[in-house]
C-alpha cells in the first residue's frame, strides 16, 4: 500500500468517526437543503490548440477592444507580464485588430462589443447574458487564415477572469504553451470571495505584514504587497479584508504620524493597485474597540485576559464622541476603501447595564452614515458574530441564546436603517435558540431564518473562519477537506460567499487556494484541489508530493499569546518518519524558476519554507524522543516513580543518577549530555526570531506573554527539560 493511500485511509477513518458522531447528534440538528441555492452555467469544448508560446517565443498579440478601460488594459498588461516572467517572451499589444499579424487574444465586454469585428460578434451568438464576473472564451477564425481567442466577460472583470482561465487551463512546458479548448463558458458560484488577514497584536508573526508597529520588522515593501495582490487576483479573489487593529483606534491617531501614517498610506496604495485587478479593499474593525481610552477589557470579569485593549462606551457621551471621531477620521483618511466592515466585539463590546445587541446595531447604523457621508461609493458590511460582548447577560461562553435572538430580531427590524446596498455577514450557526445546522461549524444554533429574511434585500456572506487557518501556532495548516465541506454547506442557502482567514498570508497558501477554488465552484473535489495546487505551485504534481501536506498539520489550533498552552502529546516516531520522508521528497524536486501560479513566494522560497518545517519537526522529534526516554529512566528512581513524566527535569535526572542501576545510569548520563548538546535554548531563540521577533523589537504588554507561544510549542517535545531559556 502506498504511503499516500495509507494516509487517505487514515483520513477516511476520521471522517467515519465524525460521521458517527454526526448521526448521534442528528436529533438536535437541522438537515441541509438537498440542493444548491443557485445554479451556474459551465461548459467547455475541446478544440485545436491555440498556440501561445512556441520555442519560448510568443505566437500571438493582444488587442483590447476598449483601450480606455482600466480593468481591460490592466488585464492585458498582466497577461503579457505573465509570459514575460515565465518564458522571457514579450507579448505585443496592438491598437486595432487589423494591426495583428498572426494569432490575437481579444479582451472585450458588453461595453466594447460594438467595436468587435463581425466574426467576433458572431462568435457570441447563443452566449446569452453573462453575469458580471462570468465569461466566454471562443476560438474564432479570422480572415487570411488567422485565429483569435476571444475573452469576453459580462463586465471588464469577467474578461480578466477569462484571461486567468486561459492561464489556469493552458498546457505548457519549458518551450511552449497552448490553450486546448475551442469554447468555454464559466462564472463563479460565490460573488463575495475574500481573503481576511488578521494582523492583530497577539499574533503578529514573520509570515504576516507588520501594519501596526512603527518598526521595520516584518514590514512588507510595496513590491511584496503587489506580488500578494497578484496572487489573490490569479486565485480570483475579489475582496482583501484587513483588520484595523485597536491600536489604530487611539486618541493618538488624530495627531497622525508614525504607524498611523504608515497604515494609511500603505492601504491607499494597495487599494489603488488592487482595484483594476478586480479586488476591493475591505477594512474591518470592532465597532467601538480602542486603546488608551475607555474601559480596559482586562478589568472586566468576562475578559480578564485581554491586555491593552479598551472599549468606548456608547452610553458615555465623551467616549461615544471619540469613537465617532475615529471612524470619521479613518473613513476620510483612506477614501480608496471599497467596503467598511463592522464587527461587534472580540475585542470590544459593552456589557454595561443599558447596552445590548440593539446598542451595537444602533451604533453601527450611526457610524455607517458617517462613512457614507465621507465616501458615498463605499459599501457597508455588518457582521453579527453572536453579538459578541454586547449586553450585561453576555458571557465568554456565549450560551445566552435569547440575547442573540434578540439581536437578530432587532437587526432584521432595522435593516432598512442601514445605507442602501449594505451587506450582512451572519454565520449559518451563530448561538441562536434554533437547532443548529448539522455540519455548519461551531455555534449553538442556526441563524437561517434571520439570514433568509435579510437575504431578501441584501447580499449575504458568512464570516466563518473555523474551517480555515484560525489563530494558531505558526505551522502549515492542512484544512482542505474542512474548507470544501464549509463551502458545500453555505451553498445550500442564499449566501454569496465568505472569507478565507489567515494570520500567515505569506505561507499558508494552500488553504487560500482551496478557499478560492471552492468559492468559485463548490463542487470541486479535494483531489482536484491538491492536483491543481501542487502542479501550479511546483510545476508538477504527484501523489507523493500531494501526500506531504497533511503531515505538516501537527500543532493544535492555539496561538494567542495570552492563552494557556493546551496539553498535547506529539507522536515523535510518526513525526520523525513523516518529516524525513517529506524532506527527501522536497529535496529531490527539480524546482523551476517559475510555475503556473502567480504566488507571493517564488517556488524556491516556498520549497525552502516547507523544508524548514521538516527540519524543525525532525529536530523536535529527536528531542522529544530523548527527553521521553530520560524521563522514563528518572522514574526508575523510587522517589520519582509516582511523578508525572512531564514534571521531571534535568535536576531530577541528576538526583536520580545515584539510585539507578549501572546500565540505566550510563544511559541517562548519555541522554542528558545529548540533550544539552542539542542547545535547545538556541533553537528557541532562532524560532522566536523567525516567527516572533516583532514582539521583541516593539515591546508591548503582549511581549510579556511571548513565552506562552515559545514554551507552548517546545514543551510537548520536552523543550522544558533543561529549563534554561529566558526571554
């Protein structure tokens, strides 16, 4: 049996176990609708290859039917850049169809259809009305024996997606590339396809941009941002959602400068770069969170572990006035923002008597009109999220379903108070009193009846992150199956998409790709995602390469600096075997300079990071094996026999030496010497520098809690055995 097949069988066993649990829980849940809520039109017909590259030279030119349209001209430019980067071949852009001397790729939309030559217009016969992001691709014979590849979208962005589809579907090698279809039509199932980057203080790391601290550590230069936007565009996302951290809602922001100015200017530049590529910038923040003003959350009984953050009470006139001034400032400071999203709390909210879910709705309505006054073109997005933090009956365990029902009922009755075009983002299960939808993720009850009511007049998307990366230690999270399951559930309701949550946008790219593919087509399979991803990211695919990715999902999903580390017990032998095998697979690959995908890391950089994690887990598994054996020997001393193994350290080892038989004594000495020679303190310093150096370079109250992240990861591997690492 192959290693990959064995792994899939283990996965199947987990699925069966989950299915068994789901059956037992069936009586308390709601069945999914049998069918998808919407249908989409997809078709593809093979044809003679339309040659794009021959002998590493371009075999076509590009004509944009409307050269004044920024989306079409950017699409044409990016299309040409793609071939230049991968084959070093320039793509001529012609001013008219008559200028083309050979094959030509034509970009057009209904706005420019009248400018098309008759054969191109005729080729659209029967295409019907396309949705805005839909497209058709047709090979069209032209006079004089030439051929055109018509990329026609329901709007200019649809035409751009047609060019991306060409790049996704073309066959290619080192010397040539061609598009193998004579005709194709496609459109996305979900019209809200968002990457959400959480750059919060408690989980800043080396794979995420530093947008919030006035130091250069982990900051992304603009060229890196542009590469990330290019990756998003290639994956066909249309929303980049970024958390405006509480640091940005400080009275200090009104004086400007420093990190506030950096955040403002960076957001403006990337929003302008993203817009013609079909991506809107969406900024998200809890509606009344702050720092340096209001009530500190760590003084409240329900939120005693949130240092630094505060909330501005809407019941206190001075605090509410400051909150409104801060929203007024940011909505003026970054006019390029296409979508402003409200979040209830976490952190934030108001548990004072007189506050409740209704207060959150009212405050959001008031702020939404401030935003629309400053930027009439912006869209408002309201996230219920169990009305987190609002009301005296709110508790961290969120079990007061009557409070959540009250919030939704108030929202539904006041949805017309929001500006026209407002979007709502309830999760399928959201701690209401209704029975939960089975398989729809955490949340004590279903929000479907409220969701369906809001969907009558508004676009609905979810803000569910449980299936994606979440907030965890810095490692590769393999969540493909859960992502596809979540999309399948959401597609049964009037939901137009959701988010892909990441705190490591520069590394956890597989999950970002899986989200984008399932947003586009919820019928995509895990096998299809993995084959396309490995081929796209590395230039080739194989079952062995696909099989390495589940191995990296080792650490549990915990990574808050202020959270207690979970008690987890890695399987050292399994980790060692898997990582040694996976490292060998990666080292044996012939990594190309450029591959099909446009990605932030180059193939070499991405492969290097995966090998880094192989090496990290190999050394950690070696350490864990030695420490486990040392602790087993120490328990041979009667005075330590009843102690938990994890409570035994080198000092107990030294004391035990005189009470062990000679062979065990010699083995324990060797093990303690080996463990000390491993220099675990250096490993921890290197791990901290790579992932968390910003906590040191910009000290905050969270920096004091950094050992939770370092020791929480190392301790399960015996990293506390020597007890000699200090920040």
